[in-house]
C-alpha cells in the first residue's frame, strides 16, 4: 500500500517533468529555426525517457573531499520538497494551502545551499551563494503577493482564507498589477532565464550542482521543472480564474518564451530589481489592497 501511494505521487511528477522538457525543446527549436528532438520515438516523443535512462546508468561520482552525507542528501531535499509541493497543489484542499506552499518554496533554498557547501568546490560554493541570494530576495516579493491575494479570498463562512477553492474570477482585474510581479517572482524562484545566473555555465561552471552527476543531477533537474509546474498552477488559480491544463500550458509557454527572448541578468541587476523595485512595489500594492479591504 505504501509503495502504491509513493508511485501514485511520484509517477505523475516524473511524467509532467518529462513532457515539460520535451515541450521546451520543441518550442525552443521552433523559435530558433532549428530541428528539435525528432529521432527517439514518433516525433521525438520518447526523448525524455532516453535522457532519463542515460542519466540513470551513468556512474555517480562522489568528490573525494566532499561531505558525503550532506552531498547525497541535498538533491533528495530538493526533490522531496518539489514532490510535496506538487501534491499539495493538485491533491490537497487544506485551508492554509497557500501558506504551506510558500513555506515549502522557502525550504527549497536549503537543498541548494547544502549542495554548494557539501561539494567542497569554490565553483559550486559561488553558485550556491548566488542561488541563495536570488531565492531569498524574490521570496519576499512572492510572499507579499500571496498576502495581497489573501485579502480577496474568503471561505464560505466569510473568514479570510488562502484556500484555492475560495478563489474567485471576479478579483482578477484588481490583481492584474500583482500578476506581473508574481510572474517575475516565480521566474526567479525557479531560477529560469533571465534569472538563471546561479546556473550560468560560462561564469560558474554550472553553479551549485557542478559536482553532481547521474541521479543526483537528475533530481535537481526534476525539482526545477516540478516547481515550474507548481508555480504555473499557482498563477493560474489565483490570477486566471481557476486551474486548468490549458492555462498551465500557457504559463509554461511563457517560461520558454522568456528563455528564448531575454538575455541573462547580471548579479547586481537582478538584486537591484528584487530589492529596490519589486519588493517596494509589492508592499505598496499590499498596503493599498489592505486599505481598500478595510474601508469596504
């Protein structure tokens, strides 16, 4: 029974990640006028499974001077947290669901930090420092956005709530400015372009996961794409009138579109954007929504 439960949770996440990666490669190939994956399976449909098999059969390498326990635990922490978040958004109906997901996304920073520290590599450590700074900076704007949303959500008894079931499509116009802030924050939270400096190969030799191979690297990879699915679903539920697969796909297409369009930000640029632009703006909007809620 426990094994069936684990498989029922894990398999949908893995399939979602597999086809997200395939869709990204196909879309990027179309944008760049080149041939995407088209060899493995019909139209390249089996390419994600071939990639997974390749990572699975590679030899795991443990750096000689690394902290072996922490080094092995770091990708598992990121993976398990992404699994819990995925299940929380699609299976759970808890009254404080939004706060729980915000807490889980905050905990994700520990897997990244532990991987860079335990690798005992200056390149991995530099990548981990930049990743932690990025995630902490935009976590504040992300949290302010969720708090602003909570002002508009009420349960059937009239109490304030962060339950997804209490989201109403009638508040989406009032939350439109917050929607754009939220989109920028989830791009940064998932370390996607233009906020992918922690994984910038040219500057940091792939960042905090540079010492990982085989399944360790795969777990970080799965966690990143699972978090993309979770954040896309959050944006769909709170700002687009409810969850649907079509809305989630549209937001994911936005992730890929941004990747194919924008250049990577410098470290000082994305820190300035987070602390001096998005955070003050999100707090100002929260104050405005709070006054409006109090008056009305």
